[in-house]
C-alpha cells in the first residue's frame, strides 16, 4: 500500500506542470500558526484569470509582471494581497482569520459573499479540530459551546442519535424549532448526525430568520451551513487520519451504601427497593428464582454495582481523503470508516461514508458542471431505548438494589424446572422491573440505514455578468430496523416479540437561479438574482408486530402468532419563486433585499400561496470615515425579515382510518379549512468592531423575533365530537443578545495565544396563544412527572408538577402521618429549563509546532427535573433516604430543612415518620412530587481539549510525507461545576418540543479521551 | 437588451411553471385514509364505524381498559386487588392521569363514532342501524354517568354551542328510557331488515336480538333507579319483562373480539399487576363455588397462608411498603381462560349484558313485588343456574346442590373473619334476600367490574373487607367509593359547564369521591 502511494506521489511530481513565463515568481506559503507549509492555497494575479495553487510543500510558481498584485487566499485565513516587486521570490505566511471579516462566506444557495457585506449575523465555526476531537454521536455536537445563541442537547440513545439544535430560543408551538441543515447549498431532509467530520471544509451558522429568507419556510429557525471539501486545481494531496477515543460514563446519582433489599428494615430478597436492614455482613437468602442458584449471599454494600454496568466505550475512525484536479476538473474523494462501541455492552455502530465530488469547467469556463454523491451506510446494534421504555437498560441498572452483587446479576437467565429459559430477576414479573443484564442481552435491536446525499448542478455563464444555474439535489434515507425481545421480558408478547420497521424518507429539491452582476461605476455595483425551487418531501414506513411468537425466541415474521402491521405515509410539495439582490456603494454600504413566494400543497388549495421578504443594510463605517487609531474596523448592520411557513400534510380535512379487524376510526382533530400560513418576524441589529490592529474583535448582535399565526392543535371539550381543533394563533417572542469577543493577546513567531469568548442571552415570552386561550399544555410524552405549559405572559418552557401544599404564608403543610401534603394535579410551577445565559471560552496556544486549545462551555440558570431521582428515592437507593429510617424523620427538619413546615394547627412540624413512608409518598413513578426532584441545571464543563504536535518540516522534508500530526483530544472531560446529579444536556427525546429539562433514565454523561494521527502526502 | 428580454420571457414561463400546482390537491390527500362523506355514503363503512363504537365504548384496547376499568371499578368492587406498589387506586386514590384517560377514552374515541353513525343512519334512512346506535348509545352513556354522575349528554356533538352543558343524572336516565322506546319502535317496524351485518360485533345486525337487548338494558336501568324513583323503576322493569328479555345464554350481549382486537383482560393479565381479592376468596371458597377455577388460578406458591387452599386472595388497599414484597406468586392470578392464548387463554368476547344478570335483576324486582314473571327465589335460582351454564361448570344435580347449600363465606386467611354470613340457599328477611341476590349477581357479573361497582354502590352488596389503607381523606378504608371526581381536562376545556354541574343542582354535592349519585339513595 505504502509503495503504491509513494509511486503515486512520484508520478505527481513528474507531472507537475512547468509554466511559460514573463517573469516567474516563486515562493513558499506557510501557516503562520505553526510554520507548516500549506498546500492548496489559491494564488491569483489580481484582475486576471491567471492563477495557481500551492503544492504539497506549499510551493507555488506563477508568471507575473512587476506591479501585479498577487492574491493569496486560503479558507480560514486572512487573504493577503502582495504587489510583485523586483524580487522573484515571495514567501507568504497565512495567518488565521479569527474574525473572518474579510472571509468569503457561503450564504444562501451556495453564493459566496464578502462577510463584511452581510447585513445579518452569521458565525463561522472553527472546523480545524472537528476531525480530531470527533463528537461521539451527532456531528453537530462539535458546535457545542462554540456558537453564540446555539443550544444543543444530545440524545440518550447511545452511540447514535440526533441532537436537538435550537438557535435563539424555541418558537414553534406545534412544529419544530430546530435549525435547518444546508450542505453545499442544498437543504437536507434529515440532520447531519451521520456526516463525516473529515469531509467538512467549513461551517457557518446563520442565526436568524433574516439570514435564511432564501432557504424557504423551514429556515425560519436559522440554518447551519456546511461546505464540504472540494478537489484542487493543481496538486494532488492524499491525507490519512485515524482517531482512537475511549469513552467513560460518569454516574452522578448520590447512592447510599448502608442498607440493602427489603422493606420496613426487614430483609427481603425479592424487593426492588433498598429499605432493608443496615448492612451487617451476614448471609442472606439468594434472590435468584433459579432452582439451581441457592447459595446464600453476603449482605454487604455493592457500591459499584451500577458503575459495573458500564464498560469503556471505544471509537475508532479512519479516513482517507484525496484531493486532486487541474484547472478544468477538481475532484475530491473521501472515505471514512467508523466503529463505535458504547459504554453499554452491545451498543455498537459501524459506518462507511464515501464521498465523491467533482467540479468541472468546460467551454472556456462558460459551463460549470458539479456533482456530488455522498453514500453513508450505518449499521447500529442496540440503539438504547430511552426514558421509561422497559427496554431501556438504564431504567433497570440505576435501580439495582444496593446489595446485589454484579457477578450474580450478570447471570441474567436460568433454566426453569419446566425447561423454559427465564429471566433471572429478584422480583419476577414485577411491573416494569428487570435484571439490567437481561435487558442488555435479551432486548435487542439492530438497524441499517442507507443514506444518499447528492446533487448535480450545471451553471452557464452567459458572460462575466450573467449566469444561470440549474441544480437537482436529493437526500434519500432508508432504514430497516428489527427489535427482538426474548420470552420472559416484562409486558412482552409471550414466547418473545419480534418487530420490524421499514422507513424511507426522501427530500428532493430542484432549483434554478439567474444571477446578474453589474458594476455601474467605481462607486456603485449591484447584483440581482431570480430563482425558483421545487421541493418534494415524502416519508413512509411500515411496521410489523405480532401478538407473540409461536416457537419461543425464533425471531421471524412467519413465527408471529398474529401478524399486525402499521403504516404511515406523508408527502408534501412546495414550489417557490424568489428574487434577491444587493446594491453596494463604495464597497462600504450595502443594501440587501429579498422576496419569495411559496406555493405549498399542505395549505387550502385555493389559498396556498404565501410571500415573505427581508431587507438589510450594512455600513462599514471604518471605510467611510477615518477612525481613531485603536479602531481598525467598524461595521454596523441591521435587518428585518418576515418568513412564512406552511403546515403538515393532510391537516385541512377531517378523515377516518381503517383499523385492523374491520373498524373505522374517525380522526380526533377538527381541522381548520381556513388556515393562514405561519409567520416569523425577525429584527436584528449588530456591530462588528476590531481594535488594535485587529488584535481584539467584538461582534455584537441584538435580535427580536415574533412567531405569529402559528398552526397548532388546541384541546377542546371532546363532547363536541372531536378533541382537538387546529387554530391559527400564537405570538412567541424571543429577544436577546449575542456577543463574540476575539483576541490575540500574544503573537510572536514562536508563540501565539488566541482567545474567543461567546455569550448569549435569550428571553422568551408567550405574548398570545389564541382567542380565549391563556394556557396550553404541550405534548409531554405522557410523563407522570411533569407537564410543559405555555402561559400567556410567561416565558417558554415552564414546567409544572405536583408540589407541596402551602398555606397563605407560604409554609408547607404536613399530613398527620408526617408526610407532606401534596397537590393533586401537576399544577405547581417547578421551574423553567431555559438557561439565563450561555457562554463559551475558547483558548488556543501555539508554541512552535505544539498547539493546545481548550473550550469551556457554560450554561447558567434553568432547572432540570429528574424522574430517575424520584424513583431512586422511593427505592431507598439514595443517600438522602438514610436519614430517619428508624422513624425519626421530621419533614422540614432533618429532611428538606430549608422548608418551613407546619402542622394543621400552624405550629412547626414535629411529627416523626420513617424514611420509607416519607420517600415512597413523594417519590416513585406514578405521582411523584416534581417540586422535590428538581435541580439547578447550571454547569460549567471542559467541553473540548486538543493538544497537537506537528512534526517540523525540517524532519519531514526528507520523507515522502507532507505532514505528520499527532493530537491528543478530549471531549466533555469534566464538569468544572455542576449543580445537578444528572447531565441536563442529555434528553430523552430530542424530537419533542417538551423534552427540555426532563431527565428520565438518561444514560450518564460521558467523557472521551483520544488520540488522532494525521499524515498526508 | 435582447438578453434582458429573453430573461424576462424565460421568467414569465418559469413563473407559470412554479405556480403550476395542479397536483397539489391530490398530493395533500392521504392515500391511507378517507373523508367523512365516504363513510356516510357507505353502509359498509358505517358498519365498521359502528363496530369501532362498540369496541371502544367497552374500553376494548388493553391500556384504555386498564386505566378506566381495571384500576378503578374492578378494584373498588373488590374483584381484584392490585399488587403493583405504585397503583394508588386500591388505596382509594383516584389517580388523575388515569381518570383523564378514562374520560377521554370514551369521549374522544367512542363518542365521535356514535355521533357519526347516528347522523349517517338518520340521513340515509337506515332505521334498524339507527335503532342499534341509539341502544348502544344508552349502553355506553349509562356506564359513563354511573362513573361520574352529571355528564355532557343531551347536547354532545352540537358545534353551534359555545360549550357543551352537563345534564343531571336524573335527566339522563329519564331520557335513556325515552330513547329506548324510540329504538324499540323503530326495530318493531323493521324486523325484516338487517343492518351492518358483520359491522355489528354483537348480533350481526339481527333486529330481533337487538330488541331483547334493548329490553334487558331497560331492566338494568330500571333497577338502577329503584331507590330514587320506585314508580318509574317498576313501570320500566315490567315494560321490559313484558316485551321480552334475555332468557338463556344464547341471548347474551357480547362484543366479539379477534386476534388483533383482543379481550383487554387477556393482555393486561400478562403484566402481573393484580390478583384475586380477599373478598373473592372468602365468598368463592366459602360457597365451594365451582366457578372458582374458571375465574382464578391457584397461587404459584400454593397454600401460603395455611388455610388449606391454594387459592389465595389479597386484601385490597395494600400499603406501598407492603407491596415492596412481591405478592404475585403468593396470590391467585386470573384463571388461564383470561390469560394470553399462548398460556391457554381463549380470548373471550367482552361481556356487555348476560341472561344471568337479567334473572338477578328480575329476582330483585320480584322481591319488590313487581310482575317479573316469577318469584324472587325462582329467578334467583335461574340466575345461578344460568351463570353456571355460562361458565360451563357442574351439571343439574351439582347446581341444584349449590343452590340449596347452606355454606357461608369463610375466613380468607387464618385468623381473619369471613367477609359475610349469608348462605347460598335463599332465605331470611327481604334485606338478606337482597344481599343474596346481589352477592350472586356480583359473582355472575365477573369480570364486569363496571356494573358490579355501580350495583355495590346502589345496594351496598356484597359486603366487603375493609381496605388495609385509604389515602383518600373523603373515603375511609371501610367505606365505598361513590363516584369519580371530574377530570382535569374538563376543567381545562369545559370549565364553565363542569363548574355549573358542581355548583348547581346537577351533582348535588361536592366534587368528591364520597358524593352519592342521583340513583344512589338507599
């Protein structure tokens, strides 16, 4: 293999073109950060098409005349203009452009623009370490802590799963508040969880609706723009990267280690709770129902039995990228192979990700043809079920009684006297309980996902000013999943259960775009664009189930006792026409205008069009007026946008469905045949300023958005004959600020220090719901713990649960038996998840070839409610339950001592009770007192650390290698401070609007530590 | 400028293309469902909607059945006791989420079907189908009003109103009899018509069968109002018996089930959350009742309390602490008939009304001196016989011996008291005879706890063991739950109406579990 690569390398050298010249200018382009030669830097003689790229050693040669200006540009660095003088050698050192002010950014529809001309907030993400400190789940997790105004919460499903990504606050009552993903100018149907970080060239986050008016309705939540790598026009590079990381879980529940199984202080080997006697080392009966397992067990604390459930997760990722091409054809090829093992045995993922991207210029560059295919195959075993799913192994692992020994519980099955293989569990057949090792080994699933993302694009340049682009792009994903639950799993069909799910989703966009640029004179230029888009999205799935199996544990559809199936299908089409343009004056004042019309199939047929628009102004003050010395750059910007949105398919007619067995069931919802499209109105102002020769930068944004006329179902009295009604209403307001401070405190040849701080604060308020509607309960996933309500005048995200009953003076009332009086319904506000503010501090240091960077991620404020804690408390598993087991617990005194608790006569509570009575009264699953199990969600964590070393070029020059770099990486390494016993960031179901701030048997937070090795030719 | 002209021409064409949305209407039509007019136009679809009304109003889906019947009326009438520590309803807590779902399982799932079929049969002149849905509506609504008392009834489906008002239970019951009169008249006029055929999960659309069902239902409702309006009760009961009620098990009203839409008990028995009650053990074992093995199975652990029998009942209202220890293996599960088919179950049809119940209703009427076509004692014996035949236990001799037996209930465990002292053999004063009739009816109704709880409230029988614990300050452990408290979703969506019902004369008491319903007047 190495030999072949070496041959390849030799061939490239040999084929290196020798150019004709007036005068040949040569030089080496290096990275100012670490002195390493930079390949693929564009070198252009300004005002001509004469250009080249640096080779693998950073060398370039270009013909130029004295007085010509050479433009050196490279992504992520400051573009340099150097006038050719008498010397034939020009060496250039490209420095990182932290502010990226001069950067050309990719905006709507893949159009590249100078950042300084933008009228809205966009933040480029440093993608340099994205392929080193690889996130373990969803690629988007790489952005955690890096982008002001971005909130990411991760899924509890293990090594795979999609995160919940919200920019500038939740806004949609019934739909999604999540950002739209755009890859290479094309909106995806799904997320980016399975994209390869090695393919990523740059990421830009367009935060407001302002930025996104051109991507259509779905971008009213902001957009994350990803540009993938392309080939080169001169040089071939081959890069290898391999990463090995180890993940460990961190269980933070405060377990007690003094008492074991039982109740009322009496040992019972079938107990799920730990309310037995104090550990005394005596021998007790074996809990196993197996007739063959009878030896007595030591009655001692097994303080590590929950930790033992975890293993070290291992992730291995390998990538090869080839970038090649010439002036006419540029080709990028990437292949990434990933294998992940989770912290729970059997939770595994294997992924192959292949990308081929070709950009072709033809007919004197009149025609540009581009095509990309990205094929991703992901095989996932045992995606962790979340929350209260009985197949969620954490539901059972966390609840291990404190005396159950790991080695005993690992024996998860036994052969009963009748020959059946049964679950080895201490309380057989218990409601919802299981041996966690049984769940791990006998409740299994596997799924295979095939995804193809691709496009073909043709651009015709009529002349320098006018061009036409036509493009068609597809994101097609198919998943086949099987679930296998063995006989003797709780609430599972007898003899086992076998389910299959087949789902297909496709998003297909076809576009055309006319662009016209005109420079009227030196001061004025404008461009105008006219485009259209036709979008089709379709989802379908078929699910099969059974009423049990005939032959035990044979998982085949033909073995179903009674085969049942479900099916779903939905489809929508949206056609759009839009125009946008920009007028620039003296390259310092820019006016942006957009207008778009959408026709959506989901709206009433005779009223299916909605229009929206945006306007923005950007003024580079520092280019207009002479600034005081410290100010090197100053720009003011402001914009307003209004974006429309349609609704879900089939929402405007009431229909009925057939139900297997010969039933017809009416839909419960009364549709609104008179739907108005939703609108988001968004206003923002910003300042970009740089000081002290660009050593210090500040990017500040104020925004306000109102989402009005939302389409959402409202519960109505079902005695009308329907239980929900679709209404147009709502005004959800989000306003806030975002600030990004960048600085270079130290910059010398050998040592540099860059720092970037981001801060964001969002305040939401429900201004209006609908006529006569002051309060709305959002979909809660039927949680017994809490409900999520929108109340007019309150912020988004208030959680309600049961609480302690209080008297007029706010004192908590106690029952005669010493337990708290508890409200009947979930009617007590227990808090709001949304943080007061979010922040991130990123530092990067370089000393010669050594670089170190770390990112501290801060969230301040908000709460998280934990069902797990409520259940562990009623199980007697927590340290807090050791107080007053002998009947000396006094509510408001030795537990909840911060509360003023009074008896019915108003005197201070002194009623003694025992811990088991107390905690089973307020904890547990079905009616927990949420107020008692809510925690402050503030935390500060070490999000990311990378320590890299590049072999110096003096060493490498004698080898075939272009570069060799070794990086130590760490992600989510530790909490600098954390007030909760859970990780508030890990949520049960990222697709639910109401999943925020609720912990229900989530996996523990994990830290990753790894090593990345890169080398290139 | 030629090029600009070309561009504008091009864009004109594109505008036309993009706004070309001819197929949008088709795109926005769900291929997997159909519109309401299609149902109204098709008697086949009407029948399938009728079938869904039948299945859903009996809470056919397992979890809906569990949170509406099994965890409330089945537990409160002491057919079963729960063994899951988190199931608070056995300690007389009306768990809010479940009650909300019990309400919505009827009003959201079943009611729209009833309205749809009623409107469609009326619009299409389907007189038999219309009579059937009217009878079914009475059957469905009496269960709901028996749970809560005043409920939205007469104006349901009236979208011209701002809010649907609650009707008093008295008004509802009185209108039930009128509705049954209308339905009976429609059926009598169209006895040669068959409606819905396979869409009718009870009688295949046979109008004659529906007539006897309507009359038997009238009899049940008549006895229900016995204490509050004896005159109405007698006249309706006699009208029913004269018109012809169920006489044998062939007449019984069931909602049939299939392999997919199953008997809900059959699924929830798999979940291991309830066991035979102590009251059941005391009565069935004391009477040496041959139905015992049909109803329950011996405990897995056998005779764990040393009372000489492997059938073990559990006292209701166990504390959370006591349920920390699993009670499942040490107490009797349901018999295999009600278990999953893989475990020997038969997936039985859902019982709506049986001939055995009808005989006990007639026996009670006869006890009052009403013309019920027999003496109380005769009808009591026929009730027992019909129930035994329904359960396929015993022969004529053994049934006769059972009816004559002087056995009384026994202690469910060593050291306990028997739950009651009445023998099977009919006798004693009128009150004792009533207790015997209702106790036997309670046994015959099993597992229809919905009806058993209503009759427990109305008559106070059968006598029950006090619960171990009540966590409800309104209802003590030795008292009976009298009704369901209104559900929170009604306070959210129909606040004015539910408040009016509570504060006005409709409920006539606080919205508590100890407020007696209109017919609960003994």
